C-alpha cells in the first residue's frame, strides 16, 4: 500500500491523536477516512430526491441585479 508523509505541527498532531482515539482507530485510518470524505466523487445516496423537496420563500432565486445597481466608483 502506498504511503504518504505529512508535516504537521505538534498541536495538530495531538488533536489528530485524540480524535483517532475517540473513534478507536489509528491516526492513519482516521486521516484516510477524513480524506475520503472530502474527496468523494459520487453524490450521497438519495441526493437527487432533495431537489424541490423544500417549498419555502427563503429558497427562491432572487432576480439578477445588473451593474446599474452598483454604486458609483471613482476612476483611478
């Protein structure tokens, strides 16, 4: 299995060790699990069902504001 070296400060390493210990895994497994969550390439299961699931005014698309609504800026 390929290996990866990371340079982290002592504070970060200690936080990683504590977090891994709470999940009862090695630091390496903990970091790999977190990286896999971040670089996931597929959508979560049932993600497509969310589209249109919320009917609320706060989720409406606002009209696009043109540049005429910008404030005047002094030329440099």
